[in-house]
């Protein structure tokens, strides 16, 4: 039997229908029919706190919902009938395909996996499907995809791409920035590394965009692979070999696919840079440099000695060596003699037909001997053989080609030798004439005797 305690209220109609039998008490539906704007309200035993409110328009409110004890079973509302009850067994949270647009400052889809499985997976099972498995699109100014590995002891890869076909494992394009950028803060790691046990590990290509060489611009100064170092004593490009049987650390090739150009080039574009453009250093026993065309044609061994199968050709016309001097510094074309007061030193010639005469200071030697890397600049070079300009006077008369030349009384000058030549005074043979003016300059064939 149902007991009903009713209090009359204008606009609220409660219908209670009872049926009594000798054994079981049953009750019919309780119908609450509030007027517009009113509702059915359940309060606590003291009548001060609203526990449940059902408005006339069907709105249900449970004011103390957030403070109720947590129950292990979720409550669901069946949309079609409006019934409330325990949720059915777990099923898909939404039907596919699914699309929605939501404006919210929070992350729209957030999954945390606390077990051993993965957090997110997308797969395409159709072999003919050309669509991407996952697409991330953004019209904002943030990253398209961000991968965070927050475990500092994690040695795994941040992004792992396994490509079973022949396409690129990773392909990136950028309309105006770098297509790929790698940064590391470890001295033992690399910003970008490529591994290939069968071929090239890293290949750079330039001038192939949209069928236009360098995208329609000049390729001058554009490198397919560019190395840059902003640190002190660093390397822009570095290659090294670890195989004990040997390999090539760096190679430059030209002519592939009919291409033309230089296989290698080294240049210094800074006019104020005093450093060497090209340095070869070796701790081994092999040659410093070898030049080939089918076979060896030239080489420089590890002592600095050069070997040239086709001979050598220089821009100068004489062979010379650097000499030390005392007194005024000899200039190109000056006649010099041995300094008797200082061993292994020279000085400007100071007397006519001197037997101490040694030769002429060269202007531009074709071969310069005894010149070490650390030799001071400014030392004069004495011509030992070949052709050299010499300062002359008319002290011995007009000079004609073929005349023997000896030192003149004018310091650092030569003159035509007299008929009786004193042994040890001749420095060379004139190749040009000199008949006008007190002094001049003629070409001379070096020939001391």
C-alpha cells in the first residue's frame, strides 16, 4: 500500500490511483502536472535543501550532483525515450565517419595510456588507398605536429618511420623556410645523420625545383650541400673514415649524367683573411698529394718533394735563392757581391770589375730555392741561372747584345767588360742594347765566370 501525503497547491495536480488486493499492494503511476513555469521539487527532510527538480519543460536539475558519493556504475540517458539508468556495456563513443568543430581553449582529444600499450594508432588496410593514414592541419602559427619525450633516460627515437617500399621515409617541404632542421646539444651527437650500408647516406640536390634550374634564379653561390660553422676552430664540412682497410673521407665528382664543371674548389672571399686557403696535413707515410690522369702524372711526397712527369713551366725566367744581406737592402736588378766581413751574406757591389761579385737580384724568379714556409718576407732572391733584368751604366761604353757584363764603379750596377776579362768578374751576357742615358736596365743571361 502506498501512503500519500498531499498538500494542495494551486496549479499542481497529483493523481494517485491505488488498487488493493488481499495479498499484494500495488500502485499506479504518480502523475505530477505543474502549471507552466512550475515543477516537481524534492527537498531534504528539513525542507531546506533542494535534492531534485523537474521543471514543467522537462529540464532536470540535481543541485548536489558534484558532492554525491562516487559510484562504480555510470548513469546514461537514452536519448529517444529520455529514460535514465546504468550505462550499457562499453561501446564506441561515436559513430564513423565523425566530424565536429569545437571552439575551446582546452585540448579537444587527449588520451593517456598508463599501461604497456600504445596511445594512438591509425591504419589503412586497403592496398590501393592513396590517402594518408593521419593528417594534422593547422592554419595557426604553431607547430603542425609536436612529439615530446619527457623521460631523460629514453634512448629511443622521437619519430620512427618504417617504410617497406621504395619511397622516402620522411619527406618535408617548406615554401620559404628550411625543409628539415636538426638541433642537438651534445658534442658526441649530430644534428643530422644518415646511414646507408649500400650507398649514399646523405644526398643534397639543388636546381631541380619545378623543372627550373635553381627555381628560375642563377645557381651561382647555391650549394646542394652546405656546411656552416659559427664556432671558433670548427669545420664547415668534415668527413672521416673508420674502416681499417681505408676509404675516402671526402670526394667531389663532376661529369655524372653528362654534367660539366669543377670537381672541387677552395676560395677565400674575405680580403682581410690572412689564413691559408688550402692545407694538407698528414701524420702517415703516404704522399701529401697525387694528381692522376689515368695514371700518376704528378705528386708531392711527405717530405715536400715534387715529381712532375711532364716537367714544369713557370711564369719567371730564372732560378734563384733567397739570400741574407748587410747594409742597404738590395732591390731587383741590383748587382750584389759576397760580403767578406759577414759569412753567408751579400751586399751591393761597390767597385769596378770586382772579383767578389755574385750576380743580380731577380725580379720574378721562375723557381725559388731554399724558401721555407716560415721565411720572412722581404729577403732578396739572387738569380743563379736563366734570364734577369740588370741595372747598367755606360761606364764601359755602349752595351750591345752578347757583351759580357761586370760590376761598375756605381754601386749595384753593371757595365760592359773590357777586352781583358779578369776571371771571377763576369756576371752574365747582355741580351739587349743600351747606348743612351747614363744608366738603364737590360735583360741579361746569367753566366758567372
